[in-house]
């Protein structure tokens, strides 16, 4: 699909665009005016399963990453404690999309902040678990998670490579050809005895516009083959079958994972802009976000990143099926104000293509019958 303006003109427009839904939408501009007038999204879609509960999000700012995370969790302690008391162990799910680039991966100090919060409140074991796109333990060593585990022996902290453990449950997704295909999700992240903590960051993304808590959980859950397993396989690739299927499949995965979700933590001490989620550049936002509502956490995340919330398909889909609150009028923010911390992130160079999910579907045969 051809876009009728230059990249320079797009970036100039994007730099001046605000992050609120009341703006003139970019969808018609990005898609060469192919959306009929009046059909472009100007507000949130109608929910299929209404989310009646309000979301509560803590937003803190400071010059210490570890303390920011701790204080954000303390800010919603009353929301966390009831569910935490019912679980037998905690799973901390970091983001290790890269095994070598610290800017693209959850920082050890963010994990320390989570453990600082848990130490006086939870006496069961804690597992730092990930299904990295590469070798998980290599990432854990590079980012010093092994040191965190050694320092936290009294909290029974251990490390787990979900790919090497190899235990999974299967769910159906849509393939690139819109057929049903299975995907294997890490059983650890589906355990009803686990209180799952999402340790994500503020990053731009090459498919989902921004990578936040839901993206971290849902693209970290699919497994790939263990090192000694032949032939190799990788179920993460099944999520990249098309711009619409990706968002829909993430929503299907979120529906399956959500019962074990405990709290989302978004470390924005140093975010990533540009060509995220692995090759962008740093943004010193110096903040942290926490919420037991992952959808609400992501809504506050895109607000402080200066991203139009209507561009976020995954979060809107999850809101539409009742997984959390995306309506800002129904989200209570504790701590700092979003306006005081808003900082416009430069988006991925493929943003025009990313936003085509909002346009008409033209790549299927004509309707029959």
C-alpha cells in the first residue's frame, strides 16, 4: 500500500502531534486518504465485554531506578496485597528481547526494586523466569540477574530459562493465512499458584507502536526449542503473521495469561525511542509505573511517552474483551501527573506500516455469497 507523503513530512507531522485522542487522526493521512470520511477512529471502540472496574496506577519520578520501582509498588500496596497473599510463589517476568543491549532489557536494579517491595511482604520463593528469543541464561548473566539471585538467597530467588524447562500449554492462534495453528506457552506463566510480576520498560516497537506490559508478557510466553533439541522450532515467530493477526493473537494470549497476572511494573528510568524494541536510543524519563491492571498501566505508559492511545491496537483489543481499563476517565493515577512527565518519544521508522491496522482490509478475496 503506497503512502502519499514523504518520510520527512511524516516525521515533521508526528513531532508536532499530541498524544490525546481528540486530535485530528493520522489514520487517513497515513493510509493515503483510503479511509472513508467519518470512518477513521476518533475514540475508543465499543467494548464486547465491558470493564466496569476502575484502574489504579502509581506514577512516580526520581533519580534512582531501584527506588522508583519500589515506590511505585508501595503506591498501590493496597491493590497488590489481597492477591499476593493467595499465591504460593512469585514469578518475575523480565524483558530480554536482546541478550546484550542493556537499554533493550530489564535492568537488574528494577528487579532489585521489586524484591525490595516483596521482602517484608512475601515469604515464599521467587523465580525470575524468561523465554528469551536467544539463550536466556546468557542474557541473565550479561545483565547480572545471577548476581541478584545470589544476593537474595534469603528470599529464595532463583533463575529459570522457560525454553530449557520446556513445559507448556497450547492455545490456538490465527496463522498468516488466517487458519488455526497451535502455539506453546510457558506453563510457569499460567500456573494459578503463581503471582506474576511483569518487569517491563517504556520502549517503542516495530509492530505494536510501543512495547509495554502486555506485549512483554504475551511475546515472552511463547517458547522455542531447547538448545539440544533438533530440529529446532520457534513459536514466537507465529505472532508475526500480519499486522492485524499480531494484535489479535496477543489479545488471545493475554486472555489465557491474565488469571495469573499480579502486577505490572514499567521501568521508565531510561526509556527507548526510535527503532525499538532492540535498536533504539535512550530517553531519560526517570519514572516508574505500577498497576495490578495491565491495560491501565499501558495506557498511562503511552500517555507519558506522548503516543496517541488510539494507535495502540493490542491494548484496545484487551480492553474490548474486558481484561482491563483503557478509558482514561476511569483510571485513577496516584503520585505524579501524566502531564508533568509527558515526553514525546520518537517512533519507529516503520510507523506508517504499523498503523495500517486501522485502515481497510484489502488483502483478501472479494466477499462471496
